[in-house]
C-alpha cells in the first residue's frame, strides 16, 4: 500500500476532487472510470483506493463539498434578508441556488439514475448521510426563522421535487425551465410557509 505524507495526501485528495468534478461533469458518473480518474490525477490505480473505495464515494464527496459551500452561502443570504417576509426569503435562496447550480454543473447530474448507480456501490450509512444533508437546507431555513405548516423532512422533499422538476426541464430551454420552476416554487411556498 502506498505511503504518503499528510501534505501529499491533502494534495492528492484535492486533485481527485478537482479532476473528479471535471470528469464527472463532462462525461457523467457512469462513463468515468477509475483509470480516467487516476490518469487525470497522476497517481497509481492502487493509490486511488487509499482515498476512496470506489468512484461513487468520490462522487458523493464532491457533491457534498459543493453542498457545504452552498449551505454556507445560504446562511449568508438568510442572515442578510431577515427583515423580509419568509416567502421572499425562500425565493431569494432559490435564486441563489439556481446561480450555484450553473456555477457547479455536476449538481445537475444528481438525478434519480445517478443516485441509483451510487446506491449500488456505497454503504447504506454513507448514502443515508448524503440524503440527510439534503434535509439541511430546510432545517437552515427553519433555523433562520422561516416557519412551515409541516415538518422539515416534508419541506425538504417538496423542495427536492422542485429540484428534480428543474433537472427534468433542462432540455426544454431556459425560459420554460425558469417559468415552470417559478410556478412550482411559488405554489409550494404558498402551501408550506406560515405567516
């Protein structure tokens, strides 16, 4: 088994995350191989397994790192717009999330097919941890004073449904995608946000 210094481990892990994001965004998770990842990173195949059990674990790390950046940005937005009505705050959050989806296109590949592929290769505990992080956005809204007529898990699923609709509509053109998503979002907000 290869031995790396802490500095080397950090550099290699950062390179795996960067190159993995680039390759997964370009080719999709299904088409990217471990060989592609190690070639782009400049490490031996055996070294890859020092860091990750499979490419699916790497994919989840990439997406979760991006989600953490997004949640940090959402906290900044929610801290700065606390004077606005809850509905407007959520619309601002989703507007920012839309911009971040453009900034991090790998997120647009997190569809049902990709999640199913990942679920076959990662432990139930790891997949559970990933899914739990998705509930963090609803909890963050709640922690910033937005109140809902249902529990945060239901809110999270409602928001995830909007996200999946947005993904589904990406081939219909930006105007349709934006219009339909806005209709869905405003409808969900009207049903779940309390005054």
